[in-house]
C-alpha cells in the first residue's frame, strides 16, 4: 500500500523569474490543485510544484522524480530562459531525467515567445506565442491543451500497466480524445448545438468527433456503429427538450454508462423535459448559453472528466490484479451500477468508487444491496 500514499502524478512548472510568467504558472497550480483532481481519489491524484527561483536566489532546487509514479515538467519558455546558459542547463538536466522512461516522465515545453521553441531541441512545443487573445484567453487554452495531453499520456501509461509489453511505443499510438456528440434530431436546439460543437472541435482543437448525422456510412447498422463509437469516445449529451423521448438517445446514454466512458451533460432545455431520463444523472452537467465561452467550458469540463477517469484507472489497475473480487468504478455508484452486475457467482464482494464518500441519504438507499460500496479512502482505511 506504500505507493498509494503518494501522488500518482507530479506536475513541475518551471519558468525564469524575470519573464513575468508567474501568473500563468499560478493559474496552472490553481487549476490542477483543485479538489476535483487532488481529492478525487483520496487526495492522491495530482500534485503541482512551482519552480522559478530558490529562496536564496539562483536556480531552483532540482526536480525529484521519486516522489510520484508519473512526472511531468512544464517549461514556460520565454526569451529570458532561452538566453540564460545556467537555466538552459537546468532545463536540460530535467529533460535528461525523462529520457529513460517516456511513459512515466515527460516534458511539455510551452513556447511563450518564438525563442522558447529552442529551449528543448527536437521536442514539440505548445506555441503560446502564436495563440490569439490576451493572457487570460491564452492561459485558458494552455489549460485545455495540458489537460488533453496529460490525459493522453496517462492513457498510454495505463495501457502499459495493463500490458507491460507495451513500452514507449504506446505513446505513438494514442489518438486525440474522440468526442461522441449525443443529441436528438427531433428539436432544432439539440441538433444545432451538436453541429456547432462539431465545427468548433474541428476548427479550434485537435480533438476528433463523431456525430451520427454524417458519421454513419450508408448501409451500416446504426447499433453496430454507435456501439463502436461510444466505446472509443468521451460523450457529450445535449439534453434538449426531446432527448429523453428518443429511444436511440437513451440507448447511447445507457451504453456509455455500461462501458464507463467519460460523460458530460450539456443542459440546453428550451421549454422543458416532460420525463427526465433518470440515467442522465451522476455525471457533470454544464449549462449552454450559446456563447463561444460556454462551448469551450463544456469541452474543458469533458477533458477534466477524461483526465479524472484516467487517473482513476491508473491508480486502480494494479489493485484490480491484487483484489480481483473488488469492482473499481470511476463514478459514485448508482442503482444502474447494481443492475449491470453479472449473474450468480460473478457478483463482486465490494464496489469501490472515487472520493468523496456518498452522503448518508445515498448510503441508506444502498443498504441491504449486494455488494456493499466504499469510497477509495474508506477502503484504504478498512484495508490498513
């Protein structure tokens, strides 16, 4: 259990103290140090350290890669860092430490200025200097990009945990996150938002998308294509007025829940929902306002959810091998969780879910049901 007492991922943010990039670094710290990330699996998810200057001046302390299983260094590389030979050596030393295990140690250079692209030779940088907007807009875009890349990196790491024969080559086969746009075509709102989102993803991001309006080839079975696409995607549900009344919309939600893929609900009701579909619950919900900012907020929340679930899978993959009788689920349990358990002789002895623990009212709802449920931190205490 010793590895479970330390963060799974350590994020080290590095910048030159004269560059003025401190506010950007602080935004990264606040974003990834939120309770959503550090507390989601028992306060053992992400940790963030800022490295700009030592208390006595000079270079920061070296990065210790032994404090977590996965380490990521983010270099906010501007003219000042690029011009300093001492800082160049500091960055090179960190980069060199990542060479031996790219699945668990990576560097993400962020070129704040054109010269910043040269700070880590032969490594693709995120080009802050070429993004549009002011510092706030660029910072939001950086958070978007980093969340996406961290999720992809941890996906490769998880594949390696499940199959150690997959080495560094696993990084080369990780596609961008694919977004399944679940919507009803029986009201103008749902289809309009889904089409707008598809265009936004194509024009403003590197994420892939699937929408049945254009994604199902002629002659193909709806069910086969939709099942295949949901299984390899994260899902945005556009909850419009007619969504809950449509059979295929409900099927997509149930399939996503059964496969335990990431789901975020976009609330875009106009007049209301006559019968709310109960299985739209227990996942994040984001209101849509029609503004571009709400579109990006929705995709950002989906990427947060993808990262959270990937953190959970990486944390619990070794535990699943040690405790084969326990079912580790990436969301708090619901009645649907019990309905989807296997038949006689295959029911697990316990269901473990991410923190925080359920409220007393939900715990009472599950009393008497088998198997019992525990949050991750509760299970750790029980197992100590």
